[in-house]
């Protein structure tokens, strides 16, 4: 006898021709006890009592793992659990499948046959071990969905699974978790049956499912770019909305060498980008295009002779590429990393062809004579935010994949996270980790009009943009052409040849550190560029414009277009910050400084004057989670600088646009709880703080901001750190129940004291609208209470638990008394019943025992 091989499977039928033979069927699992001279001795798991011998050539040996449960040991196959489940399922279905044929259920018989064939094919794919992680997860979901559906129509038991689609072990899972998993599985199967009964509605549901997700991403892979440019080029790829006629994302920058390959040779065959932060509104746009602006870097004109020395390094328009990706983003068209799309190049035909205008014409469907030149790209929609996409598609979105952000905020802005503080340490001093913190200013050079001056033809204007401090020194490396490119200290615009009216529509990102924004400004200098190198070097700055990044009231530069004043004078004076920073930067500012009917065209004392014949417009978009454009919200966030205005700032918060408050949700909540804790000895601000908290929770409950429920949950769970807040919140409960005071002075006031006031007013017959709004927010108020108590218990080892429980009991007794109070019209009970959430909340952890 040889060492015992592990449990195995029969590869062929083996009939019994001898009394010592063990009959086997294809796929049957056997346990081999002995092996000798090409024969095995063992038994079948189908009938462990019958033992016999069978040929070793008909058996496939499988690996096993010893699994221990207490004193018991069992051998479990080492193959993937999903493969085991498919095998078991097919065996169970086979018997019932034959019965379907015998009973004449032809339609069901054929349906099960197709499902079993699909499961066999999918089992082979799982065993191959060649699938990437995202495709493997997708395949496992398909398999489990098919198995659960088949079990349902065959009236078999429902299988419950974990998040990885593996069968839950009842010995290692709580009863509540099993029930929730069972409920989820039943809902999924019911939905699948509904789709089978109504295929048209199912198709519509498939199209709308991705759009309901709060975040989406578009994967782009550039396989090849074929175009005879003759010089180095910059390829700027972005998403474009033809209805609004502007891009909605940053540029993905590819620097292309004159030899026809990327300048960075390591990027060859690795030009990948993912456009992130796309929301459901972006997918609902009527049209969405992928556009590429091709900018040649070199001479003024490629046709010029090389017999004389020419100026180089000029950014000149070459052409554009446009592709309609609406069907891809909406899931109506097939897409994937293996399917390539060709995007033709439309070259500039005349000096008056501005790239933005060409994009608009191409988006309208104008014919393009591309002559076989263009891009080969692959596109694929990925559902989820960047972290989810990286988890689900690691072979597509890896470290080398460029992340291209949207021009604007994502639909959900997650708060920063705090590290878990050690017991005995102050939670208020916990270190703030990097969350979804952003401080980007997107600058668009819109257009300009320049007089030709003493020249015979219009100027070849080049705009140079830099960020300067108060002394006029250039802040280095804060300007980006786009994603995938290195930062630079100065940006130079595209040069259009001899055009009086320039329309650039070029967007760059300015990323100034938050602490430096208040002392920096953008400076724009204008210079005529000549095709001759000698003449070009002699050209000086003929005009200058500037704009400060922060307004005098402390808010950031307003979003939208700005008509800037152009100043002329000596080039050295134009670059001297002391000569222009005190002057108005825009026409609207200049008009407010001069008397009605007066003109702002005279020379200033600094030696520079306004250029009345020239004009220049820019547009800005601030995407910052730390710098606001609303002065009322700023007053609250910086309440310590002017504490005398605190009451007014708390009142003004209710007048701030909801979208602005939501963008600064974490900072606003931090400010409210800081005010509450630092003013624990007074109740002056209690009502205002409570009303502000109710206002914020009401915003999150609004359908417009429904995706921010997860943000508020994350704030409470990970960022909120006021250990004494629960005392402040529950302190007023004793007043509600007319019980003796207890605890510290902070415990007799704050949020629930205000809640009690609302309830008392309602009990006296006053309008119940404030109370109604309060009860809408009561779920999250109690989540703050419970979280605060948990933190306090961790820090002080469960002290004061009895007092906490007594205060909760007083509150509910008071609530019961309130419900008994009559009220004219709709009773208070009906008002509260429509809005009172279920408590305690399902996702809120209970306070730890003392």
C-alpha cells in the first residue's frame, strides 16, 4: 500500500464487473484509502458504506485542507469555494432536471439546461485562474445570481452569502447578520424574477442603475496617435459639453515628440487616464464629447524657410479631435478596454481658426477630412469613486494611471478622517489625516481684443500667466497645464497669428497652498511674438493685468467671468507689484472708485495707466473645501477672530445657500461643536447652535443632497470628537421632566434644552413647525449623543453610565407627556409621527458598558 491520496473525482463512468469493484459515475467524488499498482481502494461520498477498488487512471486527485472545529477534523477541498458550490449545485440540479423532463415541463427543462451549461462554462473560467480581479468579482456575482435564481424556481433552499459572494457559515455568523443576508438575497431574487416577467422594464432599469450611483469614472486608454505634425506637440484631452460650449474636466496632457512617440518613452503603450468625480447629472447631459486640442510647439509657421534664424518654443494651434461618447457614458453602447475607437484629426485651415471654435463646429457634426490621421482609444465606464474603481479594476487603474478631475465638486465630498486616539489621550487633539481636501482654482483665458498700435498688422499676442506674492515674486510650481503634467511657474498661451480679437478658452489649474492664498495674486503679461528670433527677443511687455485670489472681506475670488483692466507703461513698472496692487483690477472695481461720469483713463501716480483700447476677460472656478466665497459662512468658520459677531453669524448661516454649506459640511459642524464646548458656561448661543444643527441635518435630508447622508454618517463615526457633547445635549432633559438638576452646569443646558423648549411651546398650543423640523433631525441628534457617550466612556472607562441612562429615560418620559397634549387642527402626535425616525438608529453603536 502507498500513502493515501486526498479526496478525488471520477473522470469517467466505471461499471461494476466484479464483486470487488466500486461503480462510479462521471464527476462523482471518492475518498481514496489505499493505492497500489494502478488501482485505488476507497469509497464514494454518495454511499460511504460501500467500499471497493477502481482504476487510478479514471480518477483526478484534488488537493485538500484540514479544517478543525474543536476536537473534530474534516478535509475540505482546496479549490475555490465558488467552484465547489457550482459542482454541488450542478449535482443537485441534475436530478431535478431529469424530473422536469419526465413530467413534461419542456420550457422549464430547457431553461435549466441552458443555466447548467452556463454554470459549467463559468466554472471553467474560474478554474483557469487567468481572470483579473474585477472580472473575477463580476463573474462570481453572475454565478451566485444564477444559482440563487435556479434554486428559487426549483423550490430549493435559499442560500445566503457574504459581500464576497461566499456562503455564510452559520457557526461563525450572528443570527441578525444571517437574517439581514437572507432578506437581501430574497430581495435580489424577487427583482430577478420581476425582470424575467417584464424584460422591457428590466432593460430600462439596467440603463438607469449606473446613473443612480453618486460617483462615476471614465477610463481612457490612448493606444496610438498617428499625425504628421513635424514638431513637438501637446495633446490636451478633456470632456466637453456642447450645450454649454465648454469643457467639464481638467485636461489630460500628453507631450508628444516630433518622432511620433511620447516624449517620456516610459509612457509608450501606457497612456492611461481615468476621468473621475462624474455625477449622475453629468451622465444625464444631452450630449457629452471627448475632445483633444493638438498644440504644436515650435516655429510660428511650418512653411517658413530655415535659411534665417526663427523663434522657437511658440505654442501654435494645429488641430482638434472630437468623439461623441454620450452612448458610452449612458451604457447604451458597447465599450471596454479591448474595443478601440478611431477619432479623426481636424487640422487648422486658416489663421482665424480658433481651437475652441473648431471644437464647437465639429460637435455640431461638420464633416472632417482627416486623411487617415487620428487617435485610437479605448473607453470604459467604471462605476464608483476613485477608491472603489482602484479596488474593482486594479489592472486598469493602477499607479501609472493619470487621475483627471472634474471642473467642480463631486456629488459627495467625504470629510477628513481622524486617527483613533489612544485611551487616556485627548480626542480633541487627535491628528487630522488627509481626507477629500481640495484647494484648486481653475483659470480660463477667455478672450481679448488688442489694438495693433504702431504696427501695420494686428499683433501675435501671447499671454503669460504667473502667481505672485505681495512683493511681486513669482510663486514657483503652482500652475498645471492639466493632469499628467508637471507643475510650472509660468503658463504661456497659444499664439494666434495676426488676430485683433483673440479667443483662447484655455484652462489651467492653479494650486496655491491654503495658507498662501490671502497674499497671492495672478499676473497676466502680454507680449507680441515675432517669427524672427532677433525681432522676437527685442519685443517687450506691452500690457499687464492682475487679479487677487482673495477679496478684501476674506472670501475667495468669485466664480464666473471677470473683465480685467489692462495697464500699459514701462515693462519694468508693469512687473513691479508695488506699482499696481493698490489699483483696481477689474472694470467693475474701477467704476465703483470713480465719480459718475468720470473716466478712469488718466495716468496714475505709479507711472502706469489703463489701456482704453484693449480688453481682456478671464473666468475662474474655485474648487476648495477650505476656502469659501460666502461671507456669512466665512464669519461662522472664523468665529474666533470676531466673537462679538457670533450671534449674528449663527443667524446668517440659515440664509447661506445649501450647496455652499454642504461643501463645507465638516468645517461647519466642527465650528458649531467648538462654539458649544467653548461656551459651556453660558446658554446665550444654545438656541442658535441647535437651530443651525437642525438646518444642516435638514439639508442632508433634502433629495438634492441625499448622497451626503453617507458623509454625515462618516463625520459622526470618524471625525466627531466632542466627548462632553452628550452631556450638553442631554442636560436639558431634566428641565423637560421638571426633575432635579444633576451633573455639571454644562449638563443642564445646550441642545436638548432647546429641544425641550420647542416641546413645551408645542404643548402650550404654539405652532409646531419648529418642533416638526426638530424631529426630522432627531435621528442624527441622537447619533451625535451616542457617539459622544461612546468616546467619553472609552476615555474615562465607562464612568457616569447610570446618569446617562437616567437622562435618556427622562427624555422619553417627557416625550410621552408631550404626545398626550391636545392641539388644535392636526394633532401633535400626527405631526411627530410623520417625522420621528426609528430610534435607536440601526447603524449607531450602543454605548459600551461601564
